[in-house]
C-alpha cells in the first residue's frame, strides 16, 4: 500500500511537471541594453546571466527586427505602412500598426495585438504593462505546452515613446518573474528556464526636432507623393516618430537626392545602393565624408572602403582587425568578426546591417535610407500632435548604438553580443508555434516563391503541387476542415469582396460573392490548406484599387445538405498595381 502511494505521488508530480512549459521566451518590445545593464549593476535580474546586446536590423524598427529574431516571413515593408514597389504606391494606413497583428505576433502563445489594447497601451502604458506581465505569468502557469511558452509584451515600447520610466516597469517585470519562478518550482519541481529578448533600443530623446523633409525637397524641385510618376517624385512614409527615413525615387535622381538630404540639419548618414554593382552600397555623412560598403558574392563577408574621409569612424577598427589577421587580401572580414570588433561602436556592425537593410530584411527595400542625428526625427504630423498631448519620449530607427541595441539574456545559458539574425541560433526557436495549426485565416501568396536567399535576397522558387505556374492565390488555412470531413461534414468557402471595406457604415453591394467547395480546391494532403486563384474569384481587377475580402466557412451535412454552422475564417485586404494585378498588403 505504501509502495502504491509513492508511485501515485511520483506520477502526479511527474504529470504536473510535464504539463507545464520548460521555458519562457519573453519578447519585450523596445527595451534597450543600457537600461537592463544598469539595473543589473544595481542588483536587479541577479538570477540572470549578464545581459548582452541584441543589435537590430537597419532600420532599427520592430517589424523587421522581430521577423529577424524569430525568423518568420519577412514583412512586405520596414513597417506595415510602406511603399510598395510593385503597386507603385503607399499601402496600409499611418496608424495601421494598431490592431493589425503581423507574423511574429500571431506566432506567440500570448501577445497583445488588439486595437483596444494598443490604444490603452499608449494612454496608460505603465498600467497596461503591469497587466501584460501578469497575464504572461498566468498564461504560462495555465499552459499545457511541454516545450516553450512564447509571450510578447508591447507596453515596454509604448511607455518609452510616451516618456515613461522604463526602469519602473522592468523592476515590476523582474518581481513578477521571481514570483513565477518560485511558484513554478513548487509545481514542476525544477527551475523554469527564462530567455528575455528585445528588438531594438531607444535613444531617450524626448524633445526631438522634426526634420522638414517634404518642405526642403520641395524647395529643390522635388515633390513628395504617394506614387512615382515623374523624375522629381519622391516617396517616403512617416508612420510614427522615428529616426530613420526610407527614400524611394527613380534611380537617376538618387545622387541629387543624396546631396540635398545631406545638407539638411539633423541628417547624419545617407546610404544608397549602387546603380551598377549589386554588392556595393554608398555611405555618406553630413560632413561630406564618403565610403563604400561591399559584400563578397556568395559569402557573408563585408568590406568597408573609405573614399573621402571616414563617415563611420571605422578606420581604427580596420587597423585593429588587420593587425589581428581578420581582414583578407581583398579587404573583407566575416560578419562574425565585424560583430566582435564593433558591437560597442557608435555604429555597431554597420557593414552587414546596412547591406541587409537595403536588400534582405523586407519585401520592399529602399534604394536610399537616411539615419538621423540624436535629437532629430522623421515625424507623422498627426502622431506628433497626439504625442505632445500625452507626453513625448524617445524613439528609434537610426543606425546608431542607442537606437540599435536591444537585449538578450537568460537564466540558463551565458550569452554574448549578437545581431538579431543570430538570436534564433542561440536560443533555438524550433518549437515556435504555427498559428495556422490553431486558428483559421487567409493570405495572398505567389504559388512558387517559398523563401528568399539570405546571401543575395533573391526569391527561392520551387514547383508547387498546388499551383506549378506563377499565380496569385488566396491561401486559406482551416485546421478544422479535416476533422469536419471525418464526421461527414463538408466545408464550403464563401468569398465576399468589396472595394471599400466591411462595416456598418459601408452597406454598398459587394463586387463579388462566390462559394467554393473545399473538396474541389487545390489543397494540401492533410486537408488543412486550400488555394483559390484570385483570377478565378475576380477575373480582371481594376488598377490601383484596394479590395477587401471576407471569407466564411459554411459547414454542410453531406447526407442532408443542411447548413450546420457558419463561421468567419478571416478578413483580408489587398491592393492592385497599375496593370490590375493583385498584391498583398
């Protein structure tokens, strides 16, 4: 009897341990290295290994940084509000970040992406931040995941944008994590592994001066617009208050634009692609200094070649690297060596980050990027006025170290300074969940492009059994469809398309409404993903038009033909180019 009791006790304790995640990955938006390092010097986060820098992409913006960290699909633009080269216009909305979850947010077990929460997070960031970490703790303790629990916190970033004290919230997060670890130890009889990572830093410049790009360019004969029709048209976006600007214009105008931009007060660096060499990028600063960054084809090696002066102040670094034998006969050094020698430089790991920023980190990369000096900003007028009512804090986006230095630290392995594209190698995110396994949805895809080469940025194409020719599809993922079919329940997808969105205030007749039987569509073998060609749904589309799609799943009894259930799969927005071809937002 006594033996049976101990077997039962062991079984219960083991089951309890197995029922809880072994690790928490906590993604803190916008938390900078200097703040966490200072707190560790004061004795906070003492049960963690020393914090390391996680050096951001360039520009140092959340969407591209988080995609880099978690290796999710790269976003279409540096931000959700961006210029589409294919559509030749700006797509999205200036406030589209609010409640418009992107890939990395969808992949978390817990994120805070609703419009209501975004609004509250800007109005009451400290209060909402405390709520977020409490929900993270509760979410992990209630989770049945056996591996890693992934959670993303937004308010760490909004607190700093609105001039809050990030250290107050970080101390609260530490206290919550300490309590979590104690409770976890009681339940699981083992320590909880915790990894904390952030996407970028914050420059803490809470009285930034707006650089009047539009006005100064107009004085020089250029017109800032939303699409490029003429030689003097320039496109850039201001989705918030940032310290970088991505410039799109005709290639013939890049040299003139560079001279004008470098003459503006507040501009620090201008980087621009070469018109003749795919592997060279020009770097110029406001002092008239210039250099070239070059990438070695087929290798992750980079060179910094000063042309006039030293715009990145890298000459002493190069001398040291050459003395240590880290630069080859052609002047190239590996990405790892650039990281090792420049992680704490004012422009950390600049050669690799600048190259990737112009070619790899987003679908629509800019031929020219402007990095601003500390205390200056590229500001959306509406956002700037709203921020002044609430209170202004620092921001990010530039190449400089304060904007670029996020954090990486754990309580189970020591880390060293790294870049965002290597965080996944260090922490192993192989168990990052795929939201398609949990919730239905839809996306617009090209049938053959399956990824992008990390060295060249070129699309990787494979024959797709669902569509061997290039075509644009609605890709519907519906994890319930297979289970319903086993029960004798068929699925029909009701596709409704409008030009002006779905809302109470838009009762206009839809452009189209069609029903497709799941069994007749190209689909994956496990019957969970289905493809509907856009041309089949809509035929010829209008040029330069926004379309809004709503897809419902109708569950039908195969024996009686009776409608059993109707559920919303997703709403999806897309746009068209000048030829009427569909392009995903």
